[in-house]
C-alpha cells in the first residue's frame, strides 16, 4: 500500500485497529469524568452534564461562554431550522444568502463574508463530534437530538481550525439498553404534514440499536403570482439515522452511526427590490424594467423555479477504551458524502435578468485520536491527533439578461452575447475541483493550585494544504455556443501551518460559583476564490484568519438551583478576515483579507425557577463589531459595522406546568426573541440596513400516559424580517431573503415500551 493510500484510508485503519485492540485491554473502570457521553445527564434536578470540552462536566463547571438546548426545549419549541436556533442563543445569528438549509452562522460578529459553496466558515458545526465543514454535508439533522451545545469564542485547542467564532455541537440521542420508542405525527399551515420517530432495541446483553427518522412536506410560503409557476420556499425532506451501541466489556464502548437525508423542495424565493430603473437596470429600454409595486411582501413573480436538491450520506464510529483507571483512549472516525444543487432565480421576477444555479459535490474523511486522563491529583490532560481530508467539485453558472435580444433579430443566441461588452444575453460559467488536507496535534492540560484555583493551558499545531485544480471559466450564448474563455484551466495551491493556544485561570468561590478568565487565539485556514469568472487575476488564495480573544466571566447558582447565572465579557482583535471584494472598475471579484477589526461585548443568561412548576430563561447579547482598517469593493470600511453583527440580541422563554394530576398533565410554553438593526454587508449601504424585529412563539402540550397532544406556533405576530441583503444595483435591484412567516400546527405523539 502506497503512502498516499495509507493517508487516504488512515481513519478506517485506526478504527479497525482500535476495535481489534479492545478485547485485549485490561478490565479497568472507565474514569467518570473522562467518559464522553452522548446524553445529557441530570446528576441532580436542574444540573446538566455536557461534553463541550471533550469530557463530561457539569455545564456550570465549563469555563467558557456556553449555551445548551436540551431535548425538551427542542421539542416544545418545534425547532426545525437555523433561524429557530439563532433565536434561542445570545449573540448567535445566521444569514441565508443561499437558502435556509445552508446557513452562514455568526457568533459574536465573527462570520463568513463570502457565500461561495466551497468555503468553510469560522463557526464550525459538529454532528456527534464529526466536523461538517462544507454546506453539502449539513443535510437534515434537527431530529431525535439529545441536546445542542453552542460554544462562543475561539475553540482552537480542542476543536481546531475554523472555530474562530465558536462551535455548534449537535448531539443525537444514543442507543440505550431498553426497548422503547416514540412516534409523532403532525399537521400545520401551508398544508404541512410531518412525522418523526425513534425505536430503541436491546439486541443482546452488550448490543443496542436505535433508528430515528423525520419526514416533512409543506407548500411554499412565498406565493408565486406568475401563472403556472409553483410557490417557493416549500418543504420536502426526510432524514434517517441508525445507531448501534456495542459494549464488549465494562471498559470499552463503540457507537456506529449511519445516516442519510434528502431535501428536494421548490427552491427559496428571492425578495429582490427593484431600483429606480427597475430590475434589468435599463437594459430592456426605458420604462421596460420590472417593478414589484403590485405585489405583497411575501409575493413574487419568479419564472425560474426548478427544485432544490440536497443529498447526504454519513458514517461515524466513536470508540472508547479505558487503558487504566486514569487513562481513556477515544477514537472518532467520520465519513461524509454530499451533493447540493441550488437553482436560484436571483432577480425574483418574470424577466431573466439574473439566474444562478450553484452545484456543490463532495466527500470528506476525518479521524481523531485522543488520550484523556482523570485522577485525584492536581494534573489532568487531553492529548490528541487529528486528520481531515475534503474533496469538492464546484460549478457556478450565471445567466445575465438571458431573455434580451440585443441585436434585434428576433432570437437570443451567441451573437447577442458577442455583440456587446456588458455581458448582456451571456451565460458565464466556472468550475473547479478542490482538495484540502489538515493535520493537527493538540494538548489541553489543567493543573489545580490549591483547593479553589485551576490553571489551564492548551496548544494546537495545525498543518493545512490545499489545491484548487482546473478552475476555468467560459462565456457562451444562451444557445450554448462558446463565445470566449476568459480563464483557461488554472491551478492554485497553498500550504500553511499555525500554532494556536489558550491559557486560562479558574477560581471557585464555594461549590457553586466559578470565576474564569482566558486569553486564546482562533485560526481559520486559507480559502480559494470560487467567484473567478472574468480574468485570471481573480484566481487567488486568501491568507488565513486569526483572532486573539480575551474573555472573563462568572457562573453561579443558588444552593437550591432556583437561580443560575452566567455572565461573560470579551474583547477580540480580529485579523485578516476573508472577504469577497468586487472591483468597481471592471466587476472582477477577489477573495481578500480585511487587515483588522475590533469586537467586544458580552452575554448574560439567567435561569430562574421561582415555583416548582414554573421555569424561566432569559439571554442577552451585547456586541460592538467594527472594522478598524481595510478597503472592500473600492470603499474604505474603517469604522463600519461588521456583517450580521447586531448590537443587541435578546431571548426570553417560560414553561409552566399548569396542570399535573392523575388525569392529565398540561405544559404551557412561550418564547420571545428580539434583535436590533444590522447590516448583512460591510459597506453599510444605508438602504440595506435591516431594522430590528421581534418574534413570538408558544406551545401547549397535554399528556396522559404514553399519549400527548401539542399545538405550537412560531412568529405568531407574522413579523416581516430579512435574513440577507446584497447590493446588486448593477442588475437593477437589491437581492434579499426574508424570514419565515407565521407557522403553526398540531401533533400527536405516542411513547411506547
């Protein structure tokens, strides 16, 4: 076997070796605080154990700004997509430039300022410890989850690159040694029908399995008023996840997870607001541009309406072996395959001013090995190694004024495109293959100084390399006849390394109060420009991003856990953030680095249980995020607000057990989230400023025995708000996405044993 073949198959070789080794390991008890559990563990009422720092800890003991949404909160709020999540977490936002199922997350103002499908953002998403770096691997996952953990701030030591802003961990319910299950069916507005369920089976004294699924269909809520064309923003999806737990001994555990998902709805609709000359920017002649004055806010007239297609397959194997009473070896192996096709009617009109189909296909493989210590002594540590390989194919086609007869001969063909220098009636395409490798060694140590103080030190050395191969662009007519080749096939490469670290100190004021402070660095790897269409100079590589973070906070709770408080303040020095920059002189697009930004702010979260049957939660995020130097798209952006970084976010929720008797149990829930004004671009164009808004949701659940009936509603005030806005005045309009309107429904659930 060649060296390259060994590297390609290393994750599977490591996993196979660990499985083979497991039966021979001496019988030692798995250390309690080293075992990485997949379930939220309630050690006492109101106390949650999480694995945010790669070991089991009480949430109140984790010295970072951390928010956790448990299974009950996920179910009662009917959480199904990214905007539901962002409404529940302080200083977490998202934008939907290429659709709600490909969210671009922003944490504390740290976000990706390039919507290209080949990019990996600075807020990393993990499914059961497996990194999902590319949009094609995300799929349908918000079902049968045990919890969601959101870690704010750089997580470079334990999680690695592309966690400059933080990490979002989705943790699925794991198999247990019990025959149980549930089934839920529901209906809602827009003719929504849905079903979710899970079956857990004991297959033997050492083997258990769990199979979970979700499926949903709904008509589009963006009404298409063009005759014969479907409504957009529909739902048509399913996901299936199978998990197998094998515990060959008291010291060894393996969990294999296999999953697949499909989304195939009518695509999202674009809320494209025409400029003074209308959509088309005067290209169709005076007075012939398109205006949408006759339409409502959630109405459009889109003529290009193919279905969106997102398909995923995934496999993950997590193994734990106790090597001794104080050492545990953990292996996490992941494999993913995904394909994504996004046919966008960018102008959202009957004209064919701008249509962009995006294609993204890829596979990835990853392997992590780590050794975790646990002892009563002052020193504990985690040592690990990581490998990741990602291969992608990307293609983007831009149809410019594809219905415009430039030469007036009664048809639109290649001669129309060739007859002008403005790309009227032209189809411009680029495509390329991309391969990236990442290798890392990391360590995280804790040293207890006396009974109340702990010093923490983490380091991670990362080596990254990448190749963008065969990037080429062509210009053709609408009839497919080639007109020009602006960029012949070109290759670009990068190879970088980074040493990131974190040092912190914790101090306890009694058992239930933790003070903590830290200094750390985050790192986001280099990126290839996917928006190279017009000139070879656009085929470029952006430098890595770095973020130096200073953070301090307090976590405290009363002895009876009636009140718990978490408060954190932070200051960021953000360097070389990657931005897509458009040259105003020739429309060339380059991936550039913004030299420096400054971000500071804080979060406050309160949990209050004033009565045994009443629980309240509140979260507040404060943020100041500004560019300090740099030029983007020909504009000096010093002092401008960073994209997707509102100054204030607020979320409040309450749950009340209104009835709890032998006959039935009634639980009422209400939640409110609010966000202040923001921009979705760094140029801070005044007309693209998105005003603040608030969303209200509620649910009521009646249960008796194994049966429960729930009614729910989201955005009950039917608030109209934006999730992205981009200046496309060169085409005569401003491009935008709008948030989900009022949604409501009812469901019936049965839990069986």
